[in-house]
C-alpha cells in the first residue's frame, strides 16, 4: 500500500501544480465591443400618440382637386378635409352633392382624410336608422289586399 499512496501523492501534486499554473495565466481581456455604449436615459413620460381615426358623414359641398381639399357638410356642420393618397384619388371621381363617409385624423390642427367613400342609398338609410333622433317609417300595409 505504500506504493499506491506514493503514486497517488505524485499524481495529486502534479494536478495541483498544473492547476495553479493555469490559474496564474491571465485570460485575455475581452475585446471592446464595436457597438456603442448606450447611456441610460430617463424614460419619456409622454409617448408619441398615433392619431386616432375619426369618421364623418355628410354631403360634399365643395371640391378642390388641385389642392386636394374637400368640404363635407354633415349634422355637426361643415368640415374641410385635406386628402391624402387613395382619398385624393377617390375625391377626383366624386362631385358636389355626393353623400360620403370620411375617415380622417387631426394633424397639426388640420383634418387629414385618409379615406373618402361614396355612400349608396342603402347605406344612407342604415345610417339614418341608427341615429336616435330619426323617426322610424310608418309600417307598410300588406301589399296583397284580399279581393272579395
């Protein structure tokens, strides 16, 4: 057993010395990152609000295709909209007196229309039925009258 203990001590001391040697070596420092260091900034209390899409219904009272504006007269009065993109193209095909629905948002104190859509008679009646101040039409009599 003396020989086994002696061999064990030699192996253990060799491992200790090699481990100490590895620990003494310094690992190379990590290269600085190429990404910029972000400074901690205080969080903004106000976030940029996206404009809420609003709807307006009424009849076209004026159109200016050159400047891209359209005036619509509805229950809340007359509003003038500046059209964008598809709305501008749609307005070019419309005329004064058309009943329309405008989807718009307010930017820099201007009403900016993103969609202008002509309403059909069926859509106008459905919209009128939803308003509480409109009177419902009188019930219609049966068209099949009994003949005696």
